[in-house]
C-alpha cells in the first residue's frame, strides 16, 4: 500500500476538546425530564451512560472516535477500537455490540479504510462483541472509532467517584503514549518506544476488568484523553483527596526522556491548565509532571480497591502480564486534592 | 570604546503548527544561535505560547510573550552566553490569567533574599552565626516579610541540619512564603532534604524580586 494516512494534526486522544471548554457547554444543555432508569449520565462525568432495563440488566452506552495517531491504518483501527471498547470495561460491563464511525476522504484509497476497519473489527471480536453496522461520511481527514453497547448488572456498576478513604489506587497500563506518539510525529521516537506504546494501546482492558470482577472495586475509570491526573481528579469529584507515589506509577521511560526534550502536546498543556489547581507536586521532576498530564490514547484502568485486597489484585494483574501497580491511596478530603510525591 | 551589544535574533514562523512543532522549531533556532541571542517564535494559539514558556522556564531562558492580534502570538526567548538564566523584563503575558490575590496594599511587599548560607564576608564561621541570628531576628520583627527566597548557598538554610529550621517554620506559620530554588537543591544534592516551604524556579524568583516593594538582602 503506497499511500500512508497523514496524521499531521495531533491524533488520538490529543484531539479531545479540553475539559474546561466541554463543561461550560454541557452545563447549558437542556436536560429534559429526569428518568430514574438513567443510572449514570453525563452529570457525573463518568465513562459511559448506564440505563437500567430490568432488575439485573443495565445497558452501557459509549462512543469514541478520533484522527490517526500512527500512520499504519490497520494499527490505527486496532487502537481506535481498543480505546472505544475500554469505556465499557471501565463501567464494569461486558461488550455486546459495536457500530463503526468513519470519516474518510472520498479521494483516498479505499483499501486504507478497509485496513482500518479490519483492525477495528478484530478488536470487537476479541472483546466478545459483534460489529453490527456503522456510519461513514466523506471528510477532509480520516477519523475512526466505535459506538459501543454493553451490559452490566445494575448493582455491580463501577462508578468513577465511588472511592472511599483508605482505598488503594491501581493503574493497569503505563503512562506516556501521548508523548511517545508526539515524538514519533517529529521523528524523535525510537522504534522500540513506538512498538511498546502501540502494544499498550492495542491491549484491551478486558483482561484487567475480568480480574477486577473478583475484588471489591469501589470506583473505576479508564485513563484516556484527560490524562492520569485529569481522570484522577474526576474520581475525587470534590469529595475526596489522594496521595500518589510518583515512583510507583508505571511509565514508559522514553516518555520521560521525550518530555525532557519538550516534545509535548497541546492537549497535555490543556490538561495541566484544567487540573493544576487541584494538584500539589513534591520533588517531582518536570518530565514526570508532564507524563502525569499526558493525554493517553487507550490507557489502562485506574481502580480504587479495598485496601486489604490491593496487593493481591496487583499481583494477579501482574501475573496476567499487565504492568499494573499500586500508585497511591485515597484519603479523607483535605486542603489539597491530589498530592504527588516522588 | 563603548558600543551597543548586538544581540542575534532568529525569527521562527510556527503559525499553523501544532505542538510540539513550535517547540522543535524553536529548539533548532536556539542551536543555531551558537551560545547567546534571541529567538522570536510566532504561533497562532495560547497553548503553544504556554508550552514554549514552559520550555524556556525549565531551561532558564528569559521569556516574554504577547498577543499581536487574533490568532497571532509572539514568544521571545533570550539565551545568554553563560548558559545561566538571563532574566529579562517581564512583559504583560496575555495567556489566560487566573484570579490573583493582591497583597494588602497598606502593607509593603517585602522580599528577603538569601543567596548564601553565611552573612557578610570575612569569616564563614562567623558568617553562619550571623545568618542564624539574622533569621531569628527577622522572625521577631513586627512587620514580617511576604516572601523569603533562597538560592545557591542559601538553599541550604531550608534543608535538613540547618540551624534556622525552627525560625523558618515559625515564619511560615505566620504566613511568610518560604521558597527555595529547585535547581540549587538539585545541585547540592538536597532535593529530598528540604524541610520548610516549597521548591521554586528562576521565573518565580525573578517575578517576586521585580514585584517587591522592598528587597532585603543580608
């Protein structure tokens, strides 16, 4: 295939609109009559919408799509799908169906689209779901993603903000893919770093989710465009505080190197602007700060688990081959929402 | 013979570029400077201004930015020959400002600068005793300073084993801002030995000093 998809504009979750802008717009939308079956809507800034249809089934609905962050179409398809499917796992659910969302220039080689969608459909199958259709439009740039529907038991939903003081926080994937992809765009990323980042971005959170099901999970989210600190801030939801041990946070070492070279995204800075008032760093080097603000594409799960089970859960995740680690703990609400120490 | 020092200025056009391209282009221009000079980068959004400013602050370059018009911003970095920070006049930054609390206008904004762990020249042993005495006397003043800045040798004063920790803590508990230069802590291997106050950088140090009503340097 000769033609490569150009992703000259930052792709992946670096393309998300900043959280600040979004909340201002969302606040003003008309809400309509309250439906008691809507268990989770956008009021709680959660990963997906959850709607109860019976005493033991609730539908989980989510969608994600974005421009490419890699130039290989099949890989892009896999990453985009993995990312979209992740939100179902972040709610504690199971994937059932998915619909393609496609934007594609009419004049581009259709085989490229075929490759993107091949990557996407492979991941839907791996997730145990069925690709049931989709929608495509002509666009000046390529964008791809999925609208996904899953199911969850209404009593076993993982909210974002259900964490309790004393809970330990576990992160299941390494941070830094945003910076690595960005460095790659300007030809400054090593092939090994890119390979590791891609491998991380195409790993379904299904495996982590399945293991978590046997534990007392109080809250869960997936770390994506708003960065580790951004999503952690959502988990605190104005009612909790937390302490993070930066040395324990799994990161790609190359991401730290590239951050020291200032190969940073606009979205990263937007994340910093949005969350920095809630964060206090103690002896954390600049590069590590940037990795914590780095928008992740298809990042890992960030779970709040009962303290007594944390080490066992961490071990089980690691034995499954995931770079999971306990990164901190939730504490009673204090003056500082998120304290990060090195 | 006196002459105007010619500062080399390289212009970088990063209009329409998404991060990190403005930073990459600027870094390349800085390499071309061969030591010292200025680089002026044009970008079309505030976030790029912030990312460029971040880099300049980390590297210790002087930096100022301004909005030229709708979708047009200019960031000028000053790199000095000795590689240390060239502190330039802080121009109005048009990056979105957060609400700032201004100190009580009736009270002078006094900044104490401690650039060494000893006070005066002659005998260092005496100097250390004098500095300890000075900080104690400071803590007993009726009008306390707003901020105490510590850098280079002064960075040791806020770290483990310093004889002035109690006095600094007392000052801090009465609302005095205690700031120690991060680069200096790293240099002396004291990064994890800071006992009072917070870590700061040259950008903040320059800002505090230029905005002070009175600078006290013992």
